[in-house]
């Protein structure tokens, strides 16, 4: 999970922290709400499971980071 945060660190405003990470196959709605098929990712194991479940999909995984 740290790799996800490191990958977007330059886009996170100073003083903000990542509060939650969500993964999905569908595009997040433009209003910033969670996608319909969202899975909250809290551990590296969650990330591995999401990746395993999504292997059959032709779409790439999408991640949405919620900041605090």
C-alpha cells in the first residue's frame, strides 16, 4: 500500500494525509463519491486479494485515496 501512496505523494497537498484507500474496477463518480464496486483497502493482504479477484477483468484497477 505504501507504493500507492508514494506514487501519488507529489499530488497530495502539504499537511494532508491519506485517510483511506479504495480500489475498484469502475470509474469513480465525478462528484468524488465511492464507486459502486468499491473495496476498502486497509492492508497489503487486502490489496493482494483485490488484485487476485480482479485478474479476470480487462479493465485496470482504479484507486481512490481519501485525504484528511
